[in-house]
C-alpha cells in the first residue's frame, strides 16, 4: 500500500503555482497512423494506471500545512473521443484541480478522410504528478498493454519492471545525510546562483500588437488551450546539427540553448537595459536507483541567461552556454531550487510567498527530452514504434505556460528527426507571431546545421 504519500517540496511548489489562468499542466501530443480500438485502449489505460499511483491520486490535507497524495475515489482517467472536431477538443482542456480529480486527461481525435487515417492523442498531465520523462514512462505502459491485447503472438513481450514503493524516495535525489554534509562546501555556489536569479531581471516576450499584456476576461485559460505550432527538421538537417555540436565540443542541448537565445533576441528586438534573456531549463534529477520509479516529478529547473549584448558574438555565446551547463552538471545545480524549497517550505505560507510578486521569472522555457521513446519495450518498423494496429509517427511536447512567460518550447528527437513545438498564450501572442518566433529559432538551428565548424571552438 503506497498511499498516503506526503507531498515533497517540489510537488507542493507545482501545486502552489497552479493558477486558473495559467494551469500547471503540460501536454504530450502523439500522432499515430491508424485508429485505436476503443475498448482495448481504455483497458490498457486502466492497467497502466495500476502501475503509476500518482496518476490515479488526489491531494488532501494531512493536518496543518501538510498535504498528501491519497487514492482518488474515481481512479479512471478522463478520455474524450473525437472525430476530427478540433473545436470540441479545445473545450475539453482547462486546469486540473488535484483536490477533486487525478492529474491526467486524454483526448483522442480520429481523422478519417481521403488523405488521413490517423489518430491524434493529446495527453494533459498536472505537473505536480509527474514530469515529461515520467509521463512518457506511463505512455509506454499504455501502448505496451495495447500492443499485448492486439497482438497475441507478441504477448510474451514483458513490460519494463516498475516499483511503486520507490515513490517513497522520490524527493531524496540520492542524497543521504552523509552526501548532504559533503555538499556543504558548495553552499556558496548555490547562494551565488540564487543571488543571480533573484537580482537579474528577465525580459518578457513582447505581446503581439493590439493584445493586452496578460489578456482580459474571465479567470480561465484561453479558449484555444493549448495553442501551439511545430516544426520538424529533416533527418539530414538533424544529423548535420548533431555532427556540428560534436565537432564544436558541445552538447546538442548547448547548441539549442545558444540558438534559442539568438532567436529570442531576433524576436524581442530592443530589450530594456539591464534585462536578461532567460531560458529556464528542466533538469532530470533521477539517479540510477530510480530506474524502476513510476511516473513522478523528479526534476528541477536551472537557468541559461545572457544580456542581449553578450550575443553579438555567437561563438562566444556558445562557449558561455557550454560553461554554464557544464557547471550545472558538475555541481548538480538543480539541487539549488530543491534546497531552497526545502528551507522555505518549513515556514507557513513560505512557498506561496515565493510566488507572490508579478515579475517575469523567465523569457521562455526549453525542455529537451532527446528521444523519449528510446527505451520503449515495443517493436519498431523502419524506426517507428508500433503498438498493435497503430504506428507512432510523431511526438510533440508542450511545457506549461506561466504568468509573463508567454511561450515555451518542447524539443524531441524521434526516428532521427528533431521536432520543436512552441506552446503559446494566444491572449498575448497571436498564431502568426508564434509562427514567427518559431521561425527565428528554426532559422538559427538551420544556420548552425549548415555552418562550417571552427576547430577548438568548444575549448
């Protein structure tokens, strides 16, 4: 029996930052060739939920300020089936109240015309329940169960092992008391990072002409929620981009962050003096011991930020990004936010107090999940994941939007092709301007993929 489970500080932070106008939800959109068999899909979903307790749980008070996860009375996930009706689909998505409902909703939209016979599955997750990696682990189980039901000849294919009891350790991040003590000399590094984050002002993305700063009207998400656009690079462009990063001595993520900083400067134009272009970057905090962990939120956030003038020399900007991200990995700087939340959370109202001001916390967010299907226990055809009678053609990730963070980017690589999805707030940024912002990013990536590498530039 895994419940009740006390909320860890980062989960409480996600819950406290959940707002009606800006739900703390992220989305994963999967596009398949073929249509799902509805009874088999819903049965697969129920079986997968048995392996992932936090996706069938709600939040309750445990007395005082303490909150805990308990099993929901209604543990079946909400699934809506649509037949090409995008307007109806858009009406489904609002925020998720974790005190009433589990943190998962699904819309399956089936297209069946002369050109298409596919299924578009949009998964909404409350971020207190899990992160992107946890969500994909759950989705893998749904698809693997579906495959087992549809393909009896492949029924021996085993699901990857999972241990719900590992959830009791999800907030420890591999830190024993001794390891915490050994990290005390790094306190100055963490404090310096907190000082920089709190003292530097982040520049918001400009609103589209004619739109108010944060929209107007009722205290709800926008009518078109989520609003997004995407671009997929060719396999050749993706390969060149990967090769360029390798020859420059940087990671793909480093190069993406540099190119996004350049794209933000292109899009923002003049930025108020002293304001930084800031990208918040999710950091996976799992350790080797978490290999059998069910869906959970085991991430933190770090920032990659530069003044616009620092970007005049793209090569130097890349080196600064590389140094920053190497420092994040070397010192596990994702723990900075975790430790702060642990300390502040000990005071009544401490975490909500952190969220009280109206300043821009980030210009944008970039979540790079690499290939989220890399470990899927499913067969493949020409590199594409196959689940029974459907084939997964595309994966898109939409990180949450926050107040004054008006657009976010999700990046995945699937079947050797890089896909960038931009999630934007249509109350502040029109579809045309969202496409323009995405276009700036894609152009910078294409330029990097086409550029001649400079020997030793990464040193």
